[in-house]
C-alpha cells in the first residue's frame, strides 16, 4: 500500500487556521518600495506559518493569484528602559509576490 504526499495544489488547509496566519500588513518605507518595484506585498505572519499556508491564506482572503512567497525571520532587539532590560518580539515577515496584473488594496477604500 503506497501513500503519496499531496502536491501543493491538492493540499487543503483548515480555513480557521488560514484566517489567523496573516497577523498584519507591514506598511513601511521598505515594504512600499518592494511593492512598487516587484508587485510584492509584505505581511507579518505567525512564527510557525509555512509558505504554502501563507500562499493559501492570501489567496483565500484577498482573492488574488500568488506567484511566490519569501519568508524572513527577524530576531527581536534587546532594549533598555532605565534599569530594566526588555526585549522586542521575534517577527516573521512574508513577502508575497503577486502574478502580473494582480493588485492588492490594503488601504481599505473601495476600488
């Protein structure tokens, strides 16, 4: 009895989990430059989110076609507040590359 792994196209994800994968869009100078240059949108995602999950979540929530997903893990900085030493959270960013002609409107106004 041979079990084959499903291809990414056949894989199905729990819709409740997909709704939680994307934490927030990142709106910064760098994210805006990347968006203009290569039609990519930047999101803050869960620490344990996988590339296929991120792709499925963006396609489900925004009804767009995703070409590729790149992921960056950024370690949180140690910061001092007087005597106390604090630490920022670790952040996982996803750069979601959209197909040609696809557009994602994060500003909220109707297109």
